[in-house]
């Protein structure tokens, strides 16, 4: 999961890549406590990226199954995402919902830490789960920042739906340099 911030510099924009997704994962409920405990058995430190990047759904899915006492056949992240988006599996759908909740929390933490005036979610996964994001608790988790809740509620969250935003951005930068 990549994190960057950009700012206006006169008539231009500047972008600064960061390693923001490597902040610590901060659970907000008992389910996320269980996800953290599961990951902590394998990793000395659990970053947000381990949960809210595409492959993170595997650990979410397996944790939910363990909490329900259900046996699970090991599946890769693409299979779980496919089952969730196609409505083929209730556990996969619950894992996708949990992923969106955690993503809302992390995106809100990053926005608050950086003093953001807006948040943009980009990338292939965001495009594929756009309907899920809207239906999930992502918006509530994004703003759930205690005394900063009103501040957070004023921050717009946008989703890039262009299938090739990186290529589009590179073309725009080239045109600006060579126009």
C-alpha cells in the first residue's frame, strides 16, 4: 500500500512519496485485536499495510474463520476477493467488510497525521472494491477520531476510477514538461 501526499506549489503540484502504510496497526475492536494477535505470532511488528493491502484479506479471512471455529482451506488473496465481490462466500464477504473498516481507520489516521484537506484512494484494489467501500463502514471509521471527528468529517475522500491513473499522470507530466 503506497502513501503519498501532494501540495500546490504556485501553479504546479508536488508529490512526496512516503512509507506511511508502515505505521503500526491500531485495532479498534475485538475482531481487530484477534487479527493483530494472529499476525503478531509471525511478525515482530505489525504494520497497517499487513492488514489493508490486498493480500491482507487472507489473514482477515483466516482470523474470522478461526473465531467462528470454521475449518478453512488456504486460499490466496485474489480468490478471497473474487468470492467476496461475487457474493459466493459469506466469510469472504465479511472479510472484505472488515478490510474496508480497517482501511477507513488507517486512511483517517494518515489524513489526521498529515493535516490533509482531502484524501484520494487510487490503485487497482480501490477500483475493484469501490462498491464495497461505499456500502461498508469505511466512512464512519475514517471520521472516528475522537475530538477530531468534526474536523475529519470535513475531509473529502475520493476514489480514482481511471483504470490506468499512473500512466495518465505520467502522460500529463510529460505534456506539462514538453508543451
